[in-house]
């Protein structure tokens, strides 16, 4: 069976898992509509419409050091809206796979 491994791998039947990039997901999921990460050069996206109403406390939250105060479990709960902070929940529930949620949370925790 071991002699089949190189053949199966070469044909693409056996693959190595591809790591999901938390930083890329952060921008792909448009998390930077409400958040910046100045330490990573991620700015807030411009408003699509000049007439869009500003959100309460519309100053974008910089997450450059979010990993100093929170662990992976807390970030995942916050993004899933199962955790409150100061009586509030995250504005939107994370939409994506568990793997994507984990990747974003792991990446955010690395920001210290």
C-alpha cells in the first residue's frame, strides 16, 4: 500500500489540508467595514453611499491588539453573538464555516 501513496498523492487523491488565511478572510468577509487593524495596514472600507447613515459610535474599532485581551474562544463566541461585552453583542453574526471562524479567531488572537 505504501508504494501507492506517491501515485495517489501525485494524482491529487491525497492532499495536504490547505491552511485558511485569517487575514485574507478578515478582508474577504468585509470585517473592515467596521474595524481597522492599523498594525496590519488594514483600513476601514469607504462607505458605499455618501448618504449612508452613520452607526452609533461610528468610529472604526482598531483591533491591532485584540489578542492581548481576548482568547480564541472569546473571539469565536463574540463573532457568533453568544457573548456580550458591556451589555452588547457583535453587530453581525459571523457567516462562514467553522474552519473560517477558527482561522479568523486564531489570527486575531495573534495580534498583540
